């Protein structure tokens, strides 16, 4: 298994200023693996659901090469449930409900076939669980990417610091970067966060694109100005799924290739925003993806020469 992804598989209720949906399928690992299925023939999923989770969705995932040997299904229990309400700009949201349910007691068991994966995506989840996954690996993956959010910074700071010291790439949004570093300037925040352990940091800025940092370089990728954003839920996870699966499919983890991976992640995230839940990820074609990536490239490419 080249890529293994860990994270929530969940139900979400989402309210935007224009529309709402109750209990659609969501969860970080759902978006990550569905996105990755466009770039890799197979990937491993480590998560937990209750027996309320729809079989059709699990079947759709299997059909797309998403291996579920690492997915625990708990009889008589409820899946993770999250509900959020977006502000008018759709760039920020309030969490209304987080019901951990099966996640409260989640003890990840990594199947033997996953233990030597080269690429490990630790999707948004309790940092202690992310750590348990790292500890079960038989060999150090070539690249470990971790995503987290303010919820875990608020309730599990020490565990979060312990796990980010062990990873290669951290992805968070701008607000979370400021909270983590206690710095308003994102450049200063990036410097402080890189000193906490990760070699690379990606700061996601929603409709304002994403920044990739290492100790010496910065790269900026814009977000596609979409005519209509229906639901941004899962955009960050889709981004992470596109980023890591592109790197895994090209087997190149240089900074230059990470720049391409950031563009791929941004392009995939733009699809997720076009409909509620992961619906777009289930229907897009290779040619739509190719065309979208090209749009991204043209978005900020320009010939410019200063005379004299
Ligand atoms: P994103 O919009 O990419 O930040 O991610 C949204 C997804 O994250 C939703 O599908 C939720 O089910 C999931 N989610 C929300 N809160 C948490 C949490 N505390 N831990 C793990 N996953 C979460």
C-alpha cells in the first residue's frame, strides 16, 4: 500500500447563507481518500464508523480502490457527527456540534499490509490517535503529512505538539496558524511552527489560496475564483488528499514537486466546493481534472520584462 490515510468518516450537517443539508456523508478521511482515488489505483483507509453509516458509500469507496481493512465498523454505535454554519463570505464557519460518538474510544489498528506504506496522511483527528498510527508503522514512511484544527489545539495541545514533532508536512488554515504560533504575521508564524518540528508547512487560506513554506522558500498557489461556492466543507481535506496522492503518484518529494502538488490539491479542492458533501469528487473525470489544473496554471502565469 503506497498511501495510507487516517481520519474521520462521518455525517455532517451543513448550513451556508444560501442553503443547508442534514447528515450528508463527510469526514476528513472520506474527502482525502476519494480525492486520492483520482491519482492512485489504491489507498488504505484507517477510521471508525458506527453501523449507521451507509453501505452504498462504503461500496462506492471500495469500487474506487479504497481499501477498508483499516476501517472498524462498530455494531450498535453511532458514527462521528459534525455540524457547522458558514458566515456570509463562506471563508469562515462556526462549529455548532461535534459528537465524537465512535471516535471517543477509537483505537486504530493498522493492518499489516499498511505498515510499510511510503506516504502517510494523518487527517484531522485526535493527536493521540495520530500518534498511535505513527507508532504502529514498521518503517518510517518517506513522507508523513498531518492536518489538524483549532478544536484539537484547544483540548489536546501537548499531544498535538508531540505528534507534529514527528511529521514532515503540517497543513492548517491561516486562523489556526496564528493560534498555534501566537503570531499575527503568517511569515513569522510559519517560522515558529517550522521550529516545532515539521520540515514543511502549508497554510490554507480558503478562497485566497495556499502558502507552502520550508526553512528557505515560500510558494503561493491561488484558489480558483469560482462563480459559485456551494459548500466549502471538506475543501481542506480534499486539498491534503490531492497534495499527498500527487506526490505519491510521482514519487518525488522535492520542494519543486510539492509546488505542483499544492496546485493539484487546490484544483481538487475547487471541485469539492461546487456541491454539498463529497458529491463532486464522485463524479469528476480525468479530463475535467486536467482542464482545471490548466486553469490554475494560467491563473497566475504571466510574461513580464522590465526595460532598462
Ligand atoms: P474541512 O472543511 O476540510 O476543514 O473538513 C471538514 C470535515 O472535517 C467534515 O467533513 C467533518 O466531518 C470533519 N471534522 C470536523 N470537525 C472535526 C474534528 N474535530 N475532528 C475530525 N474531523 C472533523
